[in-house]
């Protein structure tokens, strides 16, 4: 998690968002999170969910994933890891694989700047779509 000097006031709604998001590996959208949280917090607005997700991203507690599908997905795991985007159903999943940090060295070979990180999304069809 990112170090921050900003204090985070306690919020039941924010805690509910985190409790919903943290154990998941399917990376829901803000709308999906909103619909799930609304059951316990009927007065919560989509705007409140977005504001909390933005704050949690800014603090490095969660990640925002943009795969080019016009939806932002959210990941409760802030640590670096790889993702798979299904081009058929649009799901975003964690991809368990060996470490590929050597890609930074490869990228630096013909680049005069300093490569510090990378963002790679793997795309194709997920298991459910392949088996349909």
C-alpha cells in the first residue's frame, strides 16, 4: 500500500465497499459494487460509491483497471499483479503467472529514459466463454 499522510475518517459505507471488493478477483465495475452495497445501504448513491472508490485508489488501498472497454474495473489487491480481459464477456480476472518484471529491463534496452514500472493486460477468451 502507498504511504500517505492523509487521514481516512471511518465510514460504514466505505468499509462496506472495501469488504465487498477486497476478497474478489473478478474486478467489478462501480455500478456492480453500487448494486451489491445498496442492499445493506439503501440510501447510498452511485456518486458516493464513485467518490469512495476514487479516494481508495488515490490512497493506494485499491487499484483502478481500465482495459479499454469503456468501464473502469476495481481491484481490492493494490499489489502489482497481472490481469486478463475477456474480449467476449468483458470480465477482468487476476492472471496467476510467473513474475515478468524483467520486461522493464527489456523495455530499457533501446530507451534513454528510466523505466520504473509496466502495465500489461492479457486479452482473449476466459474459461467460461471458451466452454460455451
